[in-house]
């Protein structure tokens, strides 16, 4: 099974009351970027490493390599969890200048060397499911902001259980289609 992840592991901004887990410096000007790791991120990455026989984890991001690799060095320092990394140059560009629209859209349907019946793309942005809606599993964005300081974000734990179940299926598409109804969401939003 192939599972494609986006930026579901952490948040890069400044959500007020919480101290960052890491600070990285990016680009020529070495701009500081505060990184807030999602709760249970390390456990989730360990789960991916332990299940390499049934889960091929691939990072698919609209980020540039330098930035993405810096974040991956925090998430998976030894490079054991993720088989491949697809960067910005693997995205389709959708641009409509007269309306000031510029989007990078991920497309797993073009991977001829992967069986789409066993592929899942996790992403918080529905537009990224445009070209393969039956493979989409929408994720909850992470902002590192909590109303209660002692509260934990359990999303990655729940996702782990869901991926365990999906990895047992011969064809994930009917389940994802029925459960998330991505094609209907895209049609209702006039995207397809």
C-alpha cells in the first residue's frame, strides 16, 4: 500500500502561548521559522517505520526541497519512515492571473508504477484531490493552538488506527469514496 502525506505532522508559525518545539533557519536570509510538532508525531512516525511491509509512506508536498528536507530532518532524522519525497516540481500548476489564482495541485493518478486501488492521499486541502478524488482522505489541519493548555491533539493516533484498517483492504477506493464523498464535495464547490 502507498500512502502519501502532506504537512500533517506539524505547524510552522507562531500560535501564541506555546513555545516552539524547534526553530529552523531557511533561505539565503536565514529566516527563523518556528516549528510546532503535532502531538504524537513521533509515535506516528514509529508506526510508519514498524509497518513498512504494508505501508509505503511517501511525502508529497508543494514545498521546496530545502525547506521540506529541513522539516523531515526533525520528523524522521534517519530517513527510515518515508520511502520517497515528492516536492513542488511534482505538482501541477493551476493559474488564473485575471482572478489572482495560483495553486499547486498534487496528482497521484500519474504514478504509473503504483496501483491506485491501494493508494491514499492524506491532505487538508480538498483541491489536492481534484485529479484522484477516490483516493482522498481529508485530514484535519494542525495549528498548534489549544483552548486548554493541558489538552492533546489525538488526531495522529486516530489516523494510525484508520491506516491499519485501510492497509488490509485490496481496494481502498470504494471505502474512501463512500466515507468521504470527495467527488461530491468537489462537484458542489464547482471544482469538477
